[in-house]
């Protein structure tokens, strides 16, 4: 495993992982940062929720657009424009919040801040996979690249909220968002201009109708994989609501962030260890095993009644998250046409954001009325749905790449 990661770092070079990590960190900071900022400046949690919801909606809708533009026109110009636009939008949101702008304006700016997210995480995956494929790497190395990228995501989503919380405690939530805007402008630009962007330059336009159709066709399984990521996001959102509710009930609300961070750390550690899984265990087997683990490990959430038990159950559950996320990204890479890989990766990430935002809203209301177990029940239900989805997909070999389709489904455009 260590040799495989050495090969991966040698393939990517020393600068690309650092630049891509710092370029994706602002995404993890802006959601919580916007909530805290608007809540403090407006004095209304409802207004903060509307602004945060608009940001999540903008990211959900804008992410696939950024991915599609990257597929069609290359990452360099697309990421550069999105990074600078996002830095401006985040700065404008901070200024509007500090000026006590009306809720409607905060929602508009939140939506713009979400829609212009440069999608560094999904595009870094696409770029890293392209570098691996062009170097002649085998599927095991590609899997390790995806594990490494998944771990960078996990670490960013642990550190991002932690930085926001620290900035809010020491200064003001605005400081965290202004730092995010600075990181976007500097490292988003650096990621866009990195020489590795050439690896994802689109092929010259095909001149035949057949070639154009081939570029745009997606197998039906691509949509099943996207659904699986929406359900994973729903687990995140419901777990977050349940953890917040239970820690408040136990008189330790400050522990909520630490519990969630501990889960993220466990997920990151297990994500790195995925490179040690034997190559003979195929992606479909891994997907089904991961979804089964999500079900088995989430059920104990329904019976947690103490802070110690909450830590134990949530940390163990975190061990199932990374294998599921990494495997779905791997299946997508093996399934979709190369000309739509960036768009598909962005769809997966946007699916997590959409599922998390929706489940957080629903399970938060359930937790208020019925306690933490009601929110955790949403997480368990999403895990069960995820497992059922993984078992409705069958595989059919297509050379070195597996074509995955939901049972009985035909390919769709």
C-alpha cells in the first residue's frame, strides 16, 4: 500500500495535491461560515437557514454546469473564471451580511456563491485519473488515486468547519469567509493554471453524428450511482441533525462539532487504507459491501443515549463512509464516457450537497418534535435505500471497462 501511494504521489507531483487541497478547502468553509455569519449579523436562525439553503441550492445546480463546461472547453479557463467569480461572490455575501442587507439579497448572493464554486474536488479527481490513465497505470493505481482524492476531501471537510469555528470564536465569522475568498482567488487560480490541466483538454470535436452521440451517451447506471450519492448526503445531513439534537439534550452542545469531526477523521483513515484492498475484490462487490456496512453500522444510532456511546457509534460508522464514496467515484470513472467524466464527478459531489441539505432540513424538524432518534431514523432509512439501490444494479463486462446498468434498464442519453 505504501509503495502504491508513493507511485501515486510521484505521478501527481508534489504541488498538485497541495494546490488542489487548499483550493477545495473554501467549499468546506462556506456552508457553515455563511450560516454563522448571517445568524450573527441578522440575529435570525431562520434567515441564516435561508441563506445557507440558497448557497447549497446554487452549488447543487451549478456544480454539474461547471463540470460540463470543463469537459467541453477544458479545466483551465473554466476553473479560473469560476474561482475568481466565487471569490467575488463570497466577498459580496460577507459585505451584504455586515451591512444588514435584506434576506432576499442574502439569498441571491448565497445562491451565486454556491453556483460559482469551482468544483476543485471533482475536477481534481478527473485530472488525477487522466494523469494515471495517460501514464498507463492499471486499475489498482487508479483506485488508489481515487482513495487519495477522497481522503483529501474528507480532511478538508473536517478542517474547513474547524477553521470557521476557530475564526468565529477568536474574531468573527466574516473573517473565515474572507479567508475562504482569499484561498479561492489564490489556490483556485493556481489549480486552474497548473500544467496538469493539459491532461484533461477535450479532444477535437468529432465530425460525425455517431461520434457526437457517443460522447454524450450515459449508461443508466450513472443515474443509479448519482442516487447513491444523494442518499449518502442524506445520511450526512440526518446524522448532523441527530448529533446536534442529542448533544444539546445531554447538555454538551459544544461536543457536536467534535463528534462529527471524529467521524470524518475515521473516514479519512479508512479511505487511505482502501489501497490495501485486494484487486480481485471488484468494484461492485465493494459497493454492495459498503452499503451493507452503512446499514449495519447506522442502526445503533437509534439506541444511543450517552455522549460516550455517541462517539463510539459515530466513529465506527465513519469507517463505512469513505469506502462507499470512493467506490461510487470509481464505478463512475469506469462507467461514463471520458468526455463527460468531469460533469459526472461534479454531479456526484452536488448530489451529496443536495441530499445533505434536504435531509438536514427534514430531520432537523423531526428532531425538534421527536428527539434525536427521529433524525437518526432518517439516516438509517437512507442507508437501507442505498443498499437496495446497490443490489438492483447488474454488471456486464465490456472489455477492460465494466458497463453497469440497473436491472432491465437501457442506456439513456
